[in-house]
C-alpha cells in the first residue's frame, strides 16, 4: 500500500475533484489509504451500502498486475452537489461548528467557529479575543503544514474541543523593517545531486513559486520534492521569502526526488516507447476501460511523442558520440542512471585498466540497441536499481554506446579491435540483437586488458548483481595480486634507486673532494707563483739597489800609507771579513754604499764601531772617515736590525 500511495492519491483526486493535496491526504489517512473507503467518505450514495457503491460506481482494472487505475462509469458528482446531497459525510462536516480551547497567557479561551471558516479567519478572531496581532501569532496544535491561511478549519481534522496553544512572537517587526525585507534580494544556493543552482529572488517571492522554478530546472514536480534547509514556518509554501527567516546574504538548501514506485516508472517508459515499437495508445484504450481526462495517472503515463534516439546516425567523432549518448540516456531514463564516461573507448580503458593496481576499476561497456524489446526494461529496471547503480558507481567505469545504426556499430567494433584486439571485437560482434542490451565487463588480467564476461539483457536484477559481484571478486583477487607484484617491484626499484642515489652521492662526494683538492692545489701554486714573483721583484729591487750603491762607491785607492783601511765583520753565520781601502776624506756614505753593494743595505743592517761602541748609521752620512776616527784603520761590525 505504501508503494502505491502516489497512484492512490492521484486516483482519489481525479475521482473526487479535490484539488487540495493536504485535504485529499487527510481523507486517505482517515481511511487508512483504502481508496474505496476514502471515496465513500467524500461521496456517499444515499440508500446504498458501501459494497453497493463499490459495485455500482467504480471498476478496478489491473494493468500488467502493477498499477490499479480506477475508472468511474459515471462522471463524479460536482463537489458542491455532493455537499448538498449528504450532510453526514466528512466532507460536509466542514460546515459544522468547530470548538477550540485556546491557551494564551495562562488563560483558556473557548472559541467556536464554523467549519468553513479559514485559518486566516481564526487568526483574526484570536487577535480580537487574545490581543495578539496576526503577524505575531505562533499557534501549535492546528495541523502543521496543512494549516495554510486559506485552509478551512473543518478540513484540518481537529478533534472536538481541540486544544491550541497561542503565544506571541518575541518582537514585532516594524513596518520599515518589513518593507526592507520585502525589497531585499535573497540568494538561494540549491544543491541537487551533483549540481548546484544559485538563484536570486526578491523578498516577495513565495516558497511555492521557488519550488515551481526548481521543477523547471530539475524535472522534479513540486509534490515530489523533498527539501532540507527551509526554516520551520507554518504554511511554508504560501509564505514569502521575507517572512521565512532565511540566512543572509546566502541560504543553503538541498532538494531531491521523493522515493517513487519503480513499477510506475517502468509502466511510464513502456508506454512512452510504444510508438517506437509500432504500438499505439489506442491499443491500450481498447482494453475495455475508459480513461477520463481528469485522471492524473493517465496523463502521467502516456506520452505519445516519438522518443529521441540515444545516438545520432553516422557519428563521426567517437568522443562526441559518447557524450551525446550519455546526455540522451539521462534525459530519457531520468537521473537514476549510471554515470557514463564521456570520451573515447581508449580513454575509458586508460582510466579504468591502465592505472596502478590499487587505483584500477572494472570497465563496463554498455551496448544499447533501440530495436531490442529488452532495452527499456533493462535500462529502467536493472540499470535503475539502486544496488546496481551503487555497485557500478563504486567499482566501474561505465562506457555506453548505441549499436542501432550500422555505421555506429562498425565504429565501436573498430575501436574495440584497436584497443583490445580482434578477439574482443569478434566477441561483441557475435552478440545477437535479441540478447541486447548487454553489459560487457572488461578487466586487466596478467598485464592484458581483455573481456571477462558478457551479461546479456535477458536477465533479472539478481542475475545482473550476481554477474557484477562475480566479476568484482575475480577483479579484487587479481588486483590484490597485481598490487602485491607492484609493491615488490616498487620495493626492488626503491632499493635500486637508493643504491643508485647512494652511489651518485658517493661520486658527488669524490668529485667534491677532488674539486677541493684541485682548488687547494691551484691556490697553493698560485701562492707559490705569487711568492716567487714577489721574491723575484724583491731580488730585482735589491739588485738594482746594489747596482746603484756600487755605482756610487768611489774607486778604491792604491795601497799607501795615507789611506783608511776598514774591516767589516759580517754577522753570523758568516765568519769572514770584508776589507776596503778608502781615502781619509771619503764620507760615511761611501762606506755605507760599499756595504750596500755587497748586499748589506743600511735599512737592514747597522754598522757598529768597536771602540767606543756606537752605531755609525746614526751619524751624519756626510762626515768623513777621518772625522769619525776610522782613519787610518778600523774594524766595524754589521748587525741585523
């Protein structure tokens, strides 16, 4: 019963002409979702029992044992006529008096109002009795989301002397604040499946209008939308965004489709595809029952337009053809479909099979054929099964292709032959059309990418899941084996790489040492060359100084009595003496130049007289030897400074 509640609700509304969904659900809940009992509550027939009404008013026709469509033999009476015909029905009880006990500020107020009075009328009455303005009233116990402003009190299913609790909101919204909220733009970020929509609305937009807009974006009717993120507000759908209490500047919401009956979808798809299978809607209508235009189920099921093929004829680009297939498949069969890979078959094989073992997946090649009678059942019931979708999404890369047109068929066979070899191409070519659609499972086995199994379209959900799980078990074992081999290979490569790196580091260290050694040797040679150059320069300078000093030394006189004989005792380790004859009137400079010519310049050596001991280099260099008492002979000593 719970699985067919949407159909029961649609049939109930079509028969009773009750447009208010909340009111219709109320009557069905009161009848425990017994459609005939709920219809008898709203439209009883005078003088007839419930069983007679059932026999005289409606027939139940079963279509494929899945969907019950109730077709009235006579047109349902108008709601106003029904109200006049019987005042004892629950529908007409709304005109009775409704007695309420309202608790407000520790006081109990007894309120009596007509059942046809609306919730808005009740709020005005409470404002006059309790003194709480309508805009500040917070009422509990009135029926939840059914208590919209226009809902009649009799339709809320309130118990006799129902107890309501009324309290005032904490703050009264000022008029200028209300005006500001009504003119504020609200940004709603609405997430649906993998997509997110960013919509901007003024504060005067109602929640129901937002839901209608989402229907145009997601193809989810407002009555099938399940939301999270709306604040808890009484009569939410009729409330403007300014009064809902949304977060500013943005408010996050999530919407999804309410769980639906898969069999209903299956019947809808079968009827949609009837034109492509040369069947007509008239064949269904000729079954003996008449479907009225007011039946929502009939309108929901029948779409006489010819379906768009999943792939264009003569596809020239494989990637574009695959993308087109994925988009049209999702458009035809809804969001509960596999997430098809968009690209070439070679790209899909790389994505699934040619990755490292721990990242690999199985490749599921879905082969579709429009002329196969199994296509719609396989797509809607098997590929739309939640367990199948979850298994494919977690473990597979799914690639889809339409084999209907011969050119597209040949393109896929060529791609399979190029990617997997001629045997795989022959395997796909040998699948008969009456076994299509098919799911070809491809996996990586012992360094080869090959077809593991083919699941044909003439299977059930359990067989499909069994085939997938069998392939997963084999794939998991092979993947673990390959992962182990990869880890061992990586370990060997890592050891080899570490050894190579250690060898390279050793080479680099040796090269660095050699470079340092060469640099030190170069620097040492450069230092030696510099020192040698400096030494040579110094020797050249000294030689030049000796030459200059020798040029200044006067000529040595001949041995005679009137000469000054000067002996020079050289410093250690020399043990010999220098002897030279000078004229008595020669100056001390002549003696110093003589010593400099022999390599003993005065800047490095001192000339010391023996008695009295004195440093002759401190005397006037222009003094004569005779004046310095170095005449007629004297022995002097050289000392290093």
